[in-house]
C-alpha cells in the first residue's frame, strides 16, 4: 500500500489509523470528509490485518516429525514455557516452606 509515493509499513499505517480514529471521534467534520477518512481507515485496517497475517505465517516453524518429514507447527517458545513452569513450581515450594 503506497500513500503519496511513500512505502507504507505497519507502524506508519497504525499511526495513521490512530490519527483517523481520533479525528472521527472528535467529530465536527463534514460528511464527505468523514466518509473519506472512514474509507481510508478501512483500507489501512485491511493492510494492517494483512501484515499481521504475514507475520503470523513467518512465525510458523518447520519441524521434522517422527518420519523425518517437515511439518509446519505454530511457534511456541518452549524455553519460555519451561522457565515459566519452573518459576511457578519454585513459588509453590517457597509457599510450602513458609
């Protein structure tokens, strides 16, 4: 999505959408101006959704199954899950000792 020759990225699109929402919430705009802003907001929302979908697909990791074939699985940082579980267990042990 290009706006006036500038390359659009997620952060710029989100900031522009936030500005549009603020203008629409403030009110006081002419009907045609409100409709134009609303239309642009819808386009930005679609762009942002598309970018989020692309990011989600990039997060998928290819892993080999038991047959050695590659399969796509959602990214779940096992190290983070394991460390969170250990922290919960440590807290439980601390409470029992008190």
